[in-house]
C-alpha cells in the first residue's frame, strides 16, 4: 500500500537552511562539548548542529529504505488540497518540508520540543511550533487529516510522557476518517556482529534506565487497537549493511556511529571498558557490520480513526 509518487522532492538545504536555538540556555547542559536538554527524560540525544547533521542522514536513510514518505492511503486527499497534516516530533523538518513541496495545496504543521527545524525560511504552507507533547497537543478536536510520527516513541520515556495520554491526544485531534502513521526501528538487530551486540545491549540498558520501552515498536498495533483505531496495517522493511547495499549501507553506518559516539559517556556507565577501548570498538564496528551483513527492521504502522 505504498505511495511511490510521494518520493518526488528531496530537500534543498541551501534553500531551506536549518538552524536552532529559541529555547532558553537554562534548559540545556553540555557533555563533552555536546548540547543536551538538562531533563534527559524528555530527549536523550543532543540539540546542536551535529545532531542536525545526523537527523539529515537518518531522514535520507529512511527515504532510501522506503522510497516514499508515507504508506497511508492519503495520496488523493493531499493532492486535492486543503488537507491538514501534523508531524509530531518533526526534528529537523526534512520530512515536512519535502511533503509541503510535493503537495503545495495542503497545509503542514510540525511540532517538536526542540526547535531544530527552520526558524524563518520555509514554504508558506508550513508552520513549525515548539511543543512539549507531555502537556497535550495545542490543537482543536478533529482538526487533522493525517498525523505522522517518526522515530519518536522509541526515544520517549514514560517518566516524561504517559503513552496512554499521548495516544488519546492524537486520536482527539485527528478527524474522523483520518489516518495516523508511526514509523519506528526495531531495536533487535539481524545477524549482529559481536561488537554490534555489545553496543546494542549497552544502548538498550541506557534506554531502560531512562524508562524507555526498547521493544515498544512491537506493541504499537495493540496500542492502536486499544485506543479505538481501525484498519490497522503494518509494513516492514529489512535493511542490511553489506557493501552491496551502497548508499543505504553508508547512511546506516553513519547514523549508527553518530548515535553511539554521541551517547558515549552515558553508554560507558553500563560497561566495564574505558574511553579508548570504546573508540577502538567503534572502529571495529564499521568493519564488522559490513562483513557480517548485519541488518535491522524498520516498521510503518498506519491506522484510521472511525
């Protein structure tokens, strides 16, 4: 049920420069030169230019994997115009900007706790807002035709945001007959090398310590059903790191290395190795994942409000 036509436009980052910084500096702390929220329950990754670069890579990787921006059956309503689209946890804004250019007659709203999206320059049919979803969604009932979430739920702590409350808010602001789509990576790797197993187990220990359900991805269909959604679908892509996969392999490894490097000081708390050993293992990982042709699953879940 893919929508190949949605892969029309790739963001021109010169035309839409992405910057950051409207949050007060009192909200942040610096760890090894990287800028993080002081309240790490809200978001465990940084809020700086390096994180923007990683988000660009992650977005490009996901488009390469799926060859589309969405799987929900909303192509016709987006083309007809007047559709209202919400991107929750929009990050750098890449997905929203590309969608807004592909469907210029529809309207797009992106929200995130961190203003990493373009602050001033973007298409006229795009609005970005800094929103803390744990406090609810600042939109009227039955407002959006399509709601999109990507790589958000697997990084959110229950200490920060009650998932039941969030889903209740999502279904509240979605129009009857509207669609919600959630894209997440499964934390279980395929054919993992020894070093990949080490990093993944350490990373998962960090997530658990922060109150994050590392296997939430597998529970999404049941969660959607419990909250009253119908026509629940699940699509899965398996991606391998072998050299034969070219660009996908390159982008995936960049993304993995960036995440583990960024969280180095936190991950070290769950291991018995020192900083030098960590760096050496990270270099080993680049070689191993290619040789082992290890991989990962990416899932899209989409469902309709009655």
